[in-house]
C-alpha cells in the first residue's frame, strides 16, 4: 500500500497563533489527498479533500478560512490551522487514495493552549 | 447524512477466542474498508471490499461485503494480544474517496 508521512507528529501552540501540518505521499504521486480530524475517543471525520493544483473542497461545517489547505505538488499537501483555539486541539490525519483503497499518515497531535 | 453503525462498541476477550464485529448503514456503499488503529497512530488498512457478497481474508482476519451493500462484518480468529486496538469500518458510497467511518470497536485481549 501507499506510504504517507506527516510532520510534525505533535505540536503545541498558543491560542491565536497558526500552525502548519505537512502530509507527504512518499511512494506515489497523489492528485488527491484527504484531511481528517479525530477527537479523543471518537471516530475520524473528513474535513476536506485536497486537490493538486486546484482549490480544496470542504465538508459541511468546516471553515475553509480557518483550515487552509494547499496542495502545490503531487507529493505534498499542507493544512494550516489559523488563529487556533483550544477547541481546535485534536488529532489531524491525512490520507491518500490508491484505487479504491485509502492509506493514512501517522497523524499530528495538535494541542492549543 | 450517511452514518455507519458499528457494533459492538468494545470487547474484552480471552486470548485464542474468535471475534466478530459489524457495521450497518441505512444507505448503500460501493466500497467497505476495515482499519485498525493503535493509540497515537493513524489507521492501518486491514481489508478492502469492493463487491456485494465478497468474502476476503487477510491472515486470521476475514471480512465480508453484505449482499444488500448496506453492511459488512469483520472476524478475527484465534485472537492474540497484539490484536488489541480500535477497529473501524469505513465506507465509500460514490468511489470519491470520501470515507465515512463507523464509531469503532475497541478490542482488548487478555493473555
């Protein structure tokens, strides 16, 4: 299956600041990547679909101006959480789609203080 | 919106026992995927199902895509301590890659 990496694995930031999370597809070119969020003891919820060379599409209820997604190359998508607040603290996980299968990165634990 | 109901929510079993968990939906899915997630890590794909009625195995794991395309089950035979984790089903209704996840089944195995 596809190999996906994320950086950083965990980050702590102060309320009001922005933080960028990187997602890399290591072994194939991904025109589409996905960003999910997982709160403690809950399931994964799709936030947005990242499309290489075009705008991301966001799921209902996800603020596009708060969660900025950039997919400038076939191997890298970034998620920037702007003006972070404590309620944005969560586990952010990206994935790539290979055929009908989907492979996930190791996740990024964001804590906003 | 679409939802997946996964059960049971948690299981505590003895090593060597078989395990079964399932997911149901009120709507049809074209793809069912089963994942395992360990604490602090991303989900790892276990089995992918593409056709109604399909039965697929991966070692001690067996999963089936329900005939109605609204359900799927995962069986683990002869459980071992390293099977501990949270198992999620996920469905894709339109082959878009937009996965909907079940609530997860937490499995604990007593040696």
